């Protein structure tokens, strides 16, 4: 069993992620930033823009996407409360490598890149937390690439659903243990590295097995434990 997994019934399932920053580190960021609110659909960062700031999300979800020359859009990640976005470009001074869009109304603490870099120089514990965050994200990215070569599309879609449900799913009244996700089929396809048609087929199979229900732009995961078994391929 992997070291970062916990036993859930008869299935190994990754634990729900912990908040990446301590309360003291969050306060450091708040002290040098300002609160901003973005409406649903508003772009926080645009691919190619200069790295002028980072944002610590306090409420809401954002999606990080990249468009290929052929028009295909890849969903690289979804970030939520307690997570920092925009730090990579600020650290290396290069243009934004992806676009960040509010999936819901988002409230966050925006910090200019100059203040962010000065904060890291002054507070080693915060800099170490940033290093750990970047390392974890690189590991996730490596795992996704490995999955694309080793797992069938249905397992990749299930794995993406499981990860999103654990990280960002919201509890639903009347559905004990269920997690609701506001992601559409095209976004799932981009995150799993497959086609929308494969996502449709997989969701239909998962529905037939009583693991999910879907509606327009929304997926409800009903059984995390069984979905974890499905995601193992």
C-alpha cells in the first residue's frame, strides 16, 4: 500500500489533501495582499501575460487550462480554498504558461510578485511550504502522464473524478458520503487526456453501476470507495 494512502473498507484510497499552509503562513500572505473577488467565468490569469501577482484562494474554485494550436483545451488542474495560484511564473519571471478562470465566484488574496518574492526571502518556512506545494504538483503531473500510458481511458476518467471529489467535492444533502462536482464533460476529457466521447461512455458505465449521477455541468459521485476500485484499472 502506498505510504500516502489510507485504508477505506477493503480499498486503498488516497486521503483528502491537507491545507498547504499553516494559519501563520496564511496570515503572512494576507498582511501583504489585498482581498479581491472574481465573478464566475472571469479570467484571473491569461496564458502569455506577465507574472504580476499570485492569488491565495479563500472561497470558490478556479480551473487551470491550456489551449493547443489545434484548438484542444487541456484541463491541467482545479484549485480551491487554501491553495495558491500563479506562483510558478512569479518565481521564474516568465510569462504565464496557462489560463486561470473562475468556475464559481472566487474570493482571494492577491499579492504582487515583488511582495511575494520579498515574503519568501524573509520567511524561510513559507518558502519551504511553497517548495513542498510545487513538488507535490510535479508528482501529480508525473502520475497523470504515467496513467495515460498505462491505464485505459475509463480508469483515467474515474481517477480524475476520484481526485476531484476528494479535493473539491461538496457534500450533498440526502446523499451521505456523496460529493458533488461542478465540472463538465469536456473539462473531464481534458483532465484525463481522452476524448469527450470516452468520458460520455465512462460516465454512462459509472451511472449503470450506481457510482455517479450527472446533470448539466455537474457530476455527483455517490460511492468513493467503489470508484477508487474502478480507478485502479
